[in-house]
């Protein structure tokens, strides 16, 4: 169907790209300049958390520092033991070159020990760390509980 020659088509609304730009105002908006800086040295970044279970005393600080030191000592001991055990595995394999001649599943036994021998050591040291870490934290909790019990009796 074609339109009659004198009929007018409905006026189309301009699209977003065709809309006229707003007229500039007589007084331009003043932009505020904001200065962003880092906190000054020694200035606290945020207020410390205030929670009823958080005790802020000298005794609690000593207990927390003791827990941190014992966890760090445990981590260093476990990491050192792991590195030493892998070094011992490497030394055993270097001292026994005959293991290169023995094939198991188409690969030399020395390669299999190097490739898969570390995983049992990783698992063993992970279990040792988790158990000992839990023991450290249980000791910390018992110290804090004993300290709060003696404070409440006073």
C-alpha cells in the first residue's frame, strides 16, 4: 500500500543521538576540587573494633603476641622439616643411580619418586601443622578463659 500524495506522515521523535544539546547556562557550574591523600604517618586508619569479646589489656596483648610467636615458630619448623625431607629424598636418589634403570609403568622409579614422592610429605606436614596449630590455639583460649575467670572473681 502506498500513501496518498497529499497525506502527511506522523512526525518522528528525534532519537537520543538526534536530540539537541542543552543550551549553555549563563553561570557555569563550579566544580569542587577534592584532594585525596594518604593518612599521615602514625594516624590510625580506622577506629579499633569495639566488641565485648575483645579485651584490650596488657595481659591480652601478651597472650596474643605469644600465640603469634608460637604459630610462627610452628610454621618455620614445618617448612624447614619439609625442605629437609625433600632434600633427603633428592640425596637418596642421587646416591642410588641404579634406580634409573628400574622401570615402573614405563618410567624410571627415580622419576616417579621425585614426581609423586613429595605429595605424601606435603600431606604429612599439613596434618602435623593443623594439629599443632589447633593445640596452640586451644592453649591460647584456655589462658584467656582462665584469665577472664580470675578477673571476674576479683
